[in-house]
C-alpha cells in the first residue's frame, strides 16, 4: 500500500513538473518569436513598413506596436479579438512604428469601420 502511494505521489509530482516545464518552454519560444519580429520591424523606414504591412495584410498577420507608461489590457483584448497581435514597447516609443500604426488604422477604418481610438475607451 505504501509503495503504491509513493508511486502515485512520484507520478503526480513528475507530471506537475512536466506541465510547468512545457508551459515555460512554450512561453520562452513565444517570447523569442516576438523579440525577433520586434527587432525585424524596429529598423525599418516608412517605405519598408508599407511593404511589411501589405505582406502582413495578405498573410492575415497584422500587428499593433504600442508604448507608453501603462499597458491597456482592455485594448489588448480588443485587438486580439480582431486578430491583431500587439507588441508593447514600454516607455520607449519608436517613430518608425507610427507608419505601420497609421496604415493599420486606415485599414481598420476602411474595411471594418473601426476606429482605434474608440477601442481605447
């Protein structure tokens, strides 16, 4: 009986550690993917951003680059509902991302009649 309890306890602990490890691994690779995308876009000029936006639109992989002192979780959820991946920069706001953001804003207004400013409220 003791041996069976010990075996089940060890199995339970092993399973728990496996789940934690798998979750951490997936989180790590997602973070690496996001950092790679962020780095790729951060060095682009407006003309190159327009090409990236067209490519993202075609592949249905739109992005929203935002920054500021505080993160707006509600806004992030609204973007997620629209299928837009948000990249939060913290307090550093890069001018190069404004071009992409403007293109996204125009697209949402034209295609879905959605104002980004309304989502912020």
